[in-house]
C-alpha cells in the first residue's frame, strides 16, 4: 500500500490501448520501464490522467518517478516477468532527466530451441535475434472494414535453428521497404516483445 516510492527508470516501450466501446479514444498508456540493473516492470496511465502524463512520457527517455501505486499484474502477453506493475496516480510526479546512465535497451533474448521445444511460458512476451533466411509475399486482408498487412519471415540463429515469425501492419511495411535496397546482404533483425504462438 506504500505510495512514497521514487524510482529512476528508462521508458523502453510505450503504447496506447483503445477504449473498448469507442476505439477512436485511448483507454490507457501502457509502458515498460527498465532500471540501471536491467530489471523491467510494466506501468499504466489510466484515461483520467492521459492529458496530464501523455505529453511528457516518451520512449527512450529517462525519468525520476515518485508517488505511484503498485498492484499485481495479470493477463496474457505480459512484457515483463515482474509480479507487480506501476499505476500512475493523481499524486504521481514525473521529472525528465538528462542523464544517460541508463543505456540498457531492455533486451532479454531467448534461445530459438527453447521456443521450438515449448519450454517458455507463452504468457510472457520475448525478445529474439536472428538472420533472415526467407521472406514470403506481403499479404493484405480485410477484417471488420480494416486492411491488415502480414508478412511471414523465417529467422535462423547461430545454432542453425529456424523460427517462423509473422510481422503485422507497420512492421510488415518496414521490412518490405527495406528488403529491395539490401538484397544479397545478410539481414539481422531483433524482435522486441514478441508473442509466442503455436
């Protein structure tokens, strides 16, 4: 129940979640914080505080955050294995720091062999790195009036394990734009916070 914590963190990932009843509006801002030791924790800014905190929080920036709430985390596809998450309150203060002492990118790479053998808990998102060995044709489909782009790729690790990956939306666009200009060269990619799906 303590709300007098102060922490220095770097925002390594930030995204908004849509309102279920009105997808044009944001319901919350979700973030992943990393500290100087590399520990990660998820944080949430609810709708009532979006106007206050939304404009001052940015990916890649370092902050001193004080007077926040802490609650248990739950649900599938969690970006951090921490048992708790940070909740911004009306009393929360945020100070952006110009320090660059948190240089960690927050990566925690997993082995392809552990994904392929189902050794990992699919409740948690993972980070992978590998060389691109195959790329399918970009697929465009329509669902509920929205156009979806999908690109299937195959990655290979240093142990020559191969892993199928699906890139959606903007990620598929980025890859299809990049490939023609780098044809014939080795392409290594990092996928941060990927969902494991059988």
